[in-house]
C-alpha cells in the first residue's frame, strides 16, 4: 500500500482521541469510518466533532461549507464490516494491553493483507502489541497528542516486527496529513510522554514539598518554560542559553531533582477519589458550573493561535 493510494481509513475507538483523529483524515479528503463498539460512544463523538469544527470555523481555519463537507466524509458505525476494505486502520481504544491485543487478534485477519495497521497507544510496547497482529510487519505505533486535530506532532514507533516499509508508510502518511512526524524506537512512553512525565513528576514533587503552589508551577510553565518550548526544543534552548551555563547548573541541580519510581500520593489520592479532571468536574482544579467547557475552549483557541503563528513563521 502506497500512501498516495490511501482513500479509505478506519479509526477504531470513538473516544476523546478517536473523534479528533477522524477529523484529521477527513480534512485531508479521505473517507473515514469511525468505528466504536457502542452507539452511545459514536453519539458522543459526533457531538465532539461538531464542537471542534465550530471552533475551527470561528477561528477562520475552515469555512462553514468546508467543515460540513469534512463532517460528511465521516461515517460512524458499530458494525465491523468497515474493516474488510480499509486501506489503513488506526486503533484508539482504551489504554490496556490485553484489550488492544484482543482487538488486533480479531481485526488483523479480517482486513486486507496490504492494509496498514497502527495503534495510538500512549506508551504500551509496540512489540508486545505486535504479537497479537496477523502479519505484524504491517503494524506500527502512530502516537498523537491531545487534541490531535490541532497539535502537529505525531510519533511513529517501530516495534520489533515493524517493517521499514511500514514505518516509512506511517511517517509519510503523517506528512500527507500535514503533520510533523518524528521517528521513535519502542521505548516505554516513547519521546513525548517521557518528557511530559519527567516534568509532571517534578511538578508534583515541588507542590508536595510546599515549595510552590499548583498555580505557581502552572504559571512557570505557561509564562516561562512552555513559551520557550513552543519555539525551541531542549537542545536548541541550551545552545542558545550557553552550554557552559547549563553545564554549571546541571552539576548542582541534577542530583536535587525528583527521581522516585512510584506514583506520588497527591496523584494517587485524586485518582482513587474519582477526581479525574475535566471529565469528572474536579481534578487539581475545580471544573464545575461550566468551567470544564471553558477550559477546553480556552485551550483549543490558544493552541490554534500559537500553531498558526509557529507554522506561518516556518513558511
Ligand atoms: N487522551 C489523551 O490525552 C491521549 C493522548 C494520546 C494517546 N491516547 C491514547 O489513545 C487511546 C484512546 O484514548 P482516549 O483518551 O480517546 O480514551 P477514551 O476513554 O476517551 O476512549 C476509549 C474508547 O475505547 C473504547 N473501548 C473501551 N474498551 C473497549 C473494548 N474492550 N473494545 C473496544 N473498544 C473499547 C470505548 O468505547 C471508547 O470509545 C488510548 O490508547 C490512549 O492512551 C490518549
């Protein structure tokens, strides 16, 4: 299968990520089937897609007609018939190794042998998932970042059995979709989540120690480091700041950073009490009384403005 020949895509799993992923393929003119095991999930996804599209229309990223045409290219179904003539399937169901393996064990013999299969796992082993795939050479990781219809990065992950042809295909597909793919080997968390969780562990440690509050830490990222990281990677940043300066700071600071291997109590207690963030109305912050919708809208409108500025600058 050549990337230019792809016309029929199945996104399996219509959760937060699946709904957003369907829009990326449809935006590129491809026919997309959003498959989910329940009709209820598909209805939720339809509402998410409509909200996302309304935000893009109001930001001037897409016209009202273009948006309606895009939505028209997405079919939603619970029937598995969509898999038999797919050119490309991306799985985005729940983050559980056994559940994903059962999905691929069931679906991979049903799809055509030239159909490329990918998983949107956040960091499960691609090699371990590949053991459940019939003809695993055509299977790779394609890890997107939430909300993927707005964030350009996609991580292309090769497992032990992934062929060069397949990783090249997934990489080129990312380019065809107008995204910024990077290649990664099959290490836990790949690149993005290793970076994200190193920061998150340190952020939890700072707050738990009482050295700074939640808002202070979030502010340090939003108005300081995050702003720089939107423009430069860590290596580019250090080159600009001076290797000598960073060397001296690293000599006394690395030994002071958090390096615990277990989940800190602050996160554990939120998880155990069901305070799961925006989706449950409470997390580190309170999201009741319309604050959840506002937080998502706010995030999306800022990402649109920042990516527009960054991509414009690269032209
Ligand atoms: N949310 C994020 O920030 C994010 C970012 C990148 C990657 N991911 C990854 O994307 C995948 C989906 O995440 P999400 O946030 O959309 O999750 P979600 O909970 O919103 O959706 C999960 C979907 O999986 C389906 N599902 C659950 N059990 C299933 C089963 N046994 N068989 C078939 N379908 C089943 C559900 O119906 C639902 O549609 C996960 O692998 C996750 O790690 C998530």
